[in-house]
C-alpha cells in the first residue's frame, strides 16, 4: 500500500463534533453516515444464523411433535432423542436444518439419517424388551455418531463400528463433549460385527446390502432383535428387515417399510 493510500480517510466517516463554527447545529443531527450505519447493523442482526437457538427446548420439541404425528409412541425413544443435540453432529453450514426431518451429508458420500428413520428403527429394535431392560447394543455404521449417542441413552453398553477412518475420527470428536461412558467406538469392518462384546440384545445397521451378514445373527442374543435395511430384490429398493432370535435359538424374519441407506461394504478404508 502506498503512503497516499495509507493516508486516505477511513469510512464510514463519523462527525461527532463541530468546532470553531458559531451557531453550529448539535452533532447528533450532523451524521450523514448514520443511516448507512444503522442499515448495516440491521443487516448484521438479520444475518445471525438461526442455529444459535438450536439448544432451545422449543426447537427439539417441535421435532418430537413431528415424530409423534408420524406414529412414534415409545417414550424411551422420544426421551433419548430429546437428550441428544443433533445440531452438534452436522456441519456448521447445515446446522439450521438439524431439526428438520431430513437426512444431511456428513462427508465421504455418507449421510446422517432422517430423525424419523432413526426413531423408527430404534423403536422396532426395542419393541421386544421391557422398559427397564439393561441392554447391550451393537451399531453397524457409526457415521457422525448421532445415532450412537441416542442409543447410549437407552442401554447399558453400546458398541459402534465404522469402516471409514475419517468418519470414525469425526464421530469420536463429536461425541467427546457428551462424555458417554457406556459407548465404545470401534474402527473396523461392520460386516464382521464385534464378537468380543457379543452377544447383543439389539443390533442396528445404518447401511444396507443384499444380505444380512451371518456374523450379525450369530452375535444376537436369545430374545434379541436385529434391525437393518436390505435390498428387496427390486430395482435398487431397500426395506427394513427385522430378525428376532427366539428362546430356542431359531430366527424369525419380517419385512417392513421401504427405506434408503448407503450401501453396506466390506473391509476398512
């Protein structure tokens, strides 16, 4: 910058005071830049992201009302979703959409599931269990960590597996502030489940394939329930599949509504 530039006046100019001018009007009426200044302040206030109010009780309650209207009735699930700040698990640019019933991108071609889908799958998984059950749960596909945080409100222990290292690390960062002592994050191949902590009372998957990996049903406890998306044999469609392990060790399968999840893949990346 030249010396001439550095000497240039700074804008907006502010005429706070007139001196040496007899009979001058009060300074308060001699501020030609004041309307521009007020307009700038008004614009800055209007531009404050609505996300600054996302911790309010009302924002989350409106989401819960929508979930109730869609048929969610389990008070355990409602309480768990009320307890977890979904906006803390999405990118800042998308925070204003955190409590809408929509999926959102979280990077690497993955998404955070719609709240209604999260609630529906958890409600299905919990259905066979008494309200006060101390459950051991397995989640396949940690993603950004949101569903794992909801599951942690409902269980004695949650193990959550993620095959994509950047997402595993992101989830660990997102979850750190919540201090969930009953949640363990594992970087590994979700198709293999996690045998060291098996058997599980519930298994829930956030990715869908053409089959249900045998490791999942092998790690399901008697009386336990598995909920996962699976291809329905149509043109790329998926449905929710529920598998119950009965007391005698046999498996019972049922099919539910259509969903859309990212593909279930093997290995780690």
